């Protein structure tokens, strides 16, 4: 008898809950009495692009080990970023050691105007439009990331409540899409045509032949 077909059917991979990016990867050395110990340090950012974002910094003997540990830590450091009308509610500014960050709302269509790790944090959070700037005197990515998260935690509770109310209202009353097609022209009302007035022509005068002949004879004389 033939052997049954035991080929494993490939199942489609489930989409991960969070998108992740490695913001910084460095090789570090720890000096002890026994000598130098080499390891790797990873800074990982994660987010669902719907308002949740987190970060993690961990070390490991291998790059993959350090990244996995940082991802697990980032999931514990998740914060919610409120944004309404496709931007953040108001201006926020925060500082962490030498890192200082300023984040401002931006008009619709401007996108994310920022650089370095601040741009990655806002993109993973799902903020469509914002303007940010590093005000500190350091390029240390870890300090700038921590300053960015400190700024994102400073939104006022009133702004957060307003965002939640607006989202609930949109769910209850979704905006109906208007089908684009030929526009129906408004029907023109039939105008009442006034009847034309009949113009009376003057009647032709009848000429008497006798009087006409008499007037002709007088003219000859």
C-alpha cells in the first residue's frame, strides 16, 4: 500500500500585532576582573499605527537575542497617543538628560516633519501630521527616544477625552460616501408663453373711379 501524503500544508502567516523597527544597534563592552565581555545593545520601537507605541532597550550576547529581549520590553512600555483631526491635540515639550524634544500640531496634508528617531516614533504611533524638532545638544538616540515618549505622555486629559468622544461619535454616525457620477441637472420649469397679440392692418381705402377721373381732368387744365 502506498504511503499517505504527509506534506504539511502551508498556512498563511498571521499579521503581527505591532510593527517594529530597530532604531539603534551597538556593540558594547563590559570590563571586569576576568577581562572584557562583549555584548550587543538594541533599541527597538514598536507600534500598531493606531495610537499605540512603545520602546525597549536591551543587551544580549547575540544581535537576535538583544532584539528579542528589547521587543518584549517594548510591549511592556506601550503608551497611547491621542490624535484628532489627523494631528496631535496641542504642543508638547519634554526633556530627558541631554535630550530635549518639541512636538507641534501640523495642518492636514503636511505629513510628519521630523527627523531621526522622532519620525519613527510618530509613524509607528500612526500620527498623520505633526512637526517635531530636537532641541537638545545630543544625538544620543536613546536619550531622544525617552524624551519623545515623555513628551507624548504630557497630553492633557481634556484633549484625550475629546478625542475619545469624537471617535465614538464617528463609529455611531459613519460618514456616508457620496457616489461620484453624473450630476442630475435641475429640471427647468416650463415658462408660460404669453399669446401673441394680433396686429390689425389698416383697411385698404376704396377709390371712387368717377372722383379719380374728375381730379385727373382738373390737373390737365
